[in-house]
C-alpha cells in the first residue's frame, strides 16, 4: 500500500482528535508478557484497549495533531513518556 502526504493528512484529520494518551495496566499477565493498556482521547473517552505498552506509546505519540504537524513541517514537542 502506498500513500502520499495528502492522503496521510486526510486520514489524520478524519480520526478522533488528539491528543491521545496511553494508560498502561501495569504488571504482567499469566504468560509473563506485559499486559499493555488502553488509549484515551483528550476528553478521557476510551478509544482502544489491549495494546502492548510499546504499541500504545507509539499510537498515542502519533495522534492526529502530531501527524498533521509533522506533515506540515511544524515543530512537535518530544514525547515524554
């Protein structure tokens, strides 16, 4: 699949507005894997659950406002997670 920046920007603008936040559950499950967490929007509404800590941090970091800013060459604050 190939996308151009205009398509990526349109997808970001159509998504639930950010910023998004990843809240890890903490601890490990019975298999010894980290249990992950959930993604919430700026209003605290639930967006996604059962994501690994790494995937959750990635998804929350690249929320729609961040993607649009990067596409447009604007400065973006560094993730402090």
